[in-house]
C-alpha cells in the first residue's frame, strides 16, 4: 500500500479572543494627529509557551462615522518577556476597520516569534480623536512537520509612509482597472506579502474594491496578489478585507512592487497602501 504524505498541521494555538464576544481581543488606543500610540500587550510570555510559526490578525472597530480614520499597525515583541518591544513589522495600513461582526480587517503572517516572548501592538492614527481599535490575534505553533514549513525571520515595509498614509493609488471605475503605481523596491530577499489598503476620505460609498499587487517594471507586471478584496460600507465609513494567505513569491532584493485597483462603481478618492514583505 502506498501512503500519501502526512498533513502538516499546527498542534498548538494561543488566541487572545477565546471567549465568544462581539468585542473580542485587546483594545488598542491609536496615537493622534499622526503620532504613534503606546504599545499594548496582546500576549504575555506565559501565553507564548511555544515557538510561533504563524500569526493571524483581525483588526476591528476602528471606524468613525464621517471621519477618515487612517491607521498604521505595528506588532512588536520582547524576547525577554518584558515590555520593551522591538517591531517585527511596521506601518501596515488598517484604517477605517469595520465591526468584527462584519469581518473587519484580517491578515496572516508566516512569521517566527520565539517561545517566551511577549507580544504587543501599537497604532499610529491620523485623526485628532484617538478612538480605539480592537486587535484579535491567533498564534500558531507545534507544526507536525516543521521541516516542511517555511517561516519568516524578518520583514520590511514597501511603500513610503507620509504621516499616516501609504502610497496613493486611484482605482478604476465600474470594474475597469486603474493605472499601476510603484510602491517601491525590496531591500532584502522576500517570499511572502500582505497588502494593507485604506481610504483617506470621511465620506465613502458602499462599494467593493479589488487591488492587484504585482512585481515587474515599467512595461511588464507579474501579479502576486490578485483581487485583494476590500468591502466598504456606505455608513459609518467602515472597511473590511480578507487575509491573502497564498501570497507567496520568492523575489530578490531590488525587485519592484506595483499596485492597481478597480471599483464596482465610481471610486472615491483617498486610497493609499503599503505592503509588509516577509523574508528569511
């Protein structure tokens, strides 16, 4: 009898949202007027009892009616289990995150966190009124076949950050693709990508947006993430997105990343983005 390969599964999980709730996770207060907020612990050293191979995040409740709430997320760790955090990634755009009950904003990182480390989140905000964002985190470890699992050991942010905004991108209208915009080039070799897109606009229209992340040059583009979907509610200026979990592409230092978008109707202005690239 020929046996197929075993399933590679995670056998350990820590979540800061174990109890069912419409307000799950940890409340984090953003900084105001483009300042960084303070680090808020989302997992203690005791919680991270095993080496982490992957981190899933859901960011919710950061929206506000009639206000453009641009937010940039940092995740930090203290390998000694204390409260002096070093960012493992920085400036992921998560603005106008909608209610948890509507999906909110979700991301996935195949990223190593040492056992015994404490983990925290902080958020930079554009508005003069801080508000609050709830951070739900799931940490995965003990894979059954760690030798078959690629895990990142460093990240970089691709896309110039100005105040609390990433690189400006203009989606096309009614399903048409907008023009490609360069986000910048990789400083290191990377192989996994998460796209953060937000809208600097206090009046949005209920609509679905698709964004494509690609590698290439002025003429040729090879898409890494197709149709990154962002749903915007017409009320309360709230946005939601799914995590792109199959965003793998082994790219060398110097590779240039591009972004374009399309809207299901007439796009509003103010869209901006940045990418977290994982390597190692």
